[in-house]
C-alpha cells in the first residue's frame, strides 16, 4: 500500500493542485480552507462512492421519521398521534444533537490502521441496524421512544465521521462537486426513503429491517473501496476534560465565519422542517387526502426531480465560478417563496408545485452549503467534532420545529406553519453574506 508521504508527493492524476504535506502534518497544522493529502485510491473513486454511502443513511432518515414512525404511532394510539409523535421525535432529536459532536470528538482522537473515521462508521451502522430491529418490535410508546432514540444515536455515530470525509480528503477546487454528489445521495436517500417507506405502510417491521441491512452494506462497501490513511502515526492530542466539555462550542468571536454559516443553516432548516416535517398530517388534515400512501411516492418524485436538477448544476457551477454565497441566497429564496403556494391555495396540486420548487431550492442549498461549511472549519484536529456542531443546525430544527409547529397547529391550524417557514428561510439567506472565507 502507498505510504502517506509517497501519496502526498505523487502527481495528481486529475490535474488538481496537490497538497505538499503528509497526513500527520495536515492534521497537526491545517484548517478547513487547506487542501488535504490526495486519497489513497484516487479522488474520482471517492467522489462517486459518497453517493451510495449517504444513500444508505438517508434512506432511513427519509423513511422512518416522516412515514413509518408516524404510521406506527398512529396504529398505537390514533387519538393522540400528534402529541405522541411530538414526544418521540423531540426526545430522539435531542439525542442526535448530543450524539454527533461527541462521535466527532471520539473520531478525531481515534488512532487505528483504518484511519480516524472507519471504525465509527462501521460500529454506528451496525448498532443502528440492531436498534431499528428493536423499533420494529416495539409495541408501546415507551418502547418506541427508547428504540428510536437508540437509532438516532447510533446512526449519528456513523454519519458524523462520514461527514468529515470532505475536509479530510477532498481538495478545495472539487468540494462543490463532492458536495453535489454527496447531496444527491443525501436527497435521493431522504426522498427515496419516503417513497420506498410508503410501500411498507402495511408491513412496517419489514421496512425497518430492510433499511438497516441496506445501510450496513453500503457503508461497509464505501470503506472497503475507499480506504483512508492509517492514523496510528498521528501524534495524539492530550485529553483535557475541559476541552471535551466544550465539544458543543465553537467561539463565534474567534471564528465568525463558522457562526454565520451555522446560523444560516439553522434558520433555513428550521423553516423547511417546520412545514415538510408535518407532511403526513398536512396531507390528511389540511388538504383532505384520505390515503396519503397514494400520493407520497409522487410527491417524493417531484421533489427529487427538483433536487437533482439544482444539485447537479449548482455544485459544479459554484466550483467553476468560485462563489458559494449567491447560490445559498437563491436557494433560501426558492424554499421560502414555494411555501406561499399551499398557504394561499390549500389543494393537493398546490402542494405538488410547492414540493417541486422547494426541492429545487433545498437541493441547491445542500449542494453548495456543505462545501461552504467545510471551508469555515477551524482545524483539521477537530473536523468531525466541528461538523458535528454544524449538524446541530440540521438536527436542532428537527427538535424545535415539531415543538413549535405542534403548538402552531394546535392554536391556529396547519395554515399557520407556512408564514413561519417563509420568514425563517428568507432570514437564512441573509445570514451567509457576512462570511469572508468564501465569496
């Protein structure tokens, strides 16, 4: 196998600017705006394999919390389905908020012949599969809460280290493309999960087990075909309890770009999930759809088409023009304005149009914002931990949005969700302009 130093000094077969440093030097001195050493088996291979890797995880996030979990809770207690779903998702989301930064901290400090990330990706997907199997057989609210919380913790222990692959191994000039391909796996998984998940509405347990197997297989294959440098020679950082307790903190005064990027993502995700997170109940109670299982696959396809179009175009284009912020601004505007449509026209046709337009905007955001976030990370020593903090901006809305949205629904009905989503999405657009690390 090629040694780290040999690989770092080898010519880049794709004509990219190579990083003149070893893995050890990179981890010790670099930040998110530095090029890493080239991958062991080539960048092109890594670019394409990130699609199935993300697909394996996000099929679960698409199928379970939005489709299978609400259906399982509805079967358990139809009269209290909204409140029970709020309880389950809120507790699970809090667990995920804690899990990913901690997983990142442990991953950053891991020293093994397989690198810093691979052991946690495998262990997380294996434990997550076991937790999903437990969820399949849960027959009480307490059992569902426990099983879903374990699912959230385990898969975030896999997802956190996986997200650090970009700053670890992808040069700056290709991060928009990598983020776009990563976003394809993410969004196809999330939306494909909702489509496939709807097929298991009458056999929920089988769906849970199948998604668990798919995740374990795809993540394992990703690691086999894209090995990382050994981290055994990297000088370990001394463990300090104070540093560990600061896992969830990145100083906004010392790192203002990180703060603004985090804030922009937090606002847009909160606005988006305040509405789309209640799709199942919006379809049944606001739009009057008697059997949502008949329209959810079509809605997923519409959103997927919008996402794929914007993702394929915006990620590589942002690399070509060397700009990220205009794309993020445009994506937030698309998402916000799309929500006006079902607010003024509560019909299934309006919801379909909103689904396509918001999908287009969210795909553009996902493709470019991921690359932007990688460029504002403070240090290679803590890429996974800091990305875990970044992920709070994605997972916290899944905690806050159900709670806030549930109160809005109970007070003024589902129509009250749309103004909230619109305002937060537009504010998310303006939050990225103060960032200086990227144009």
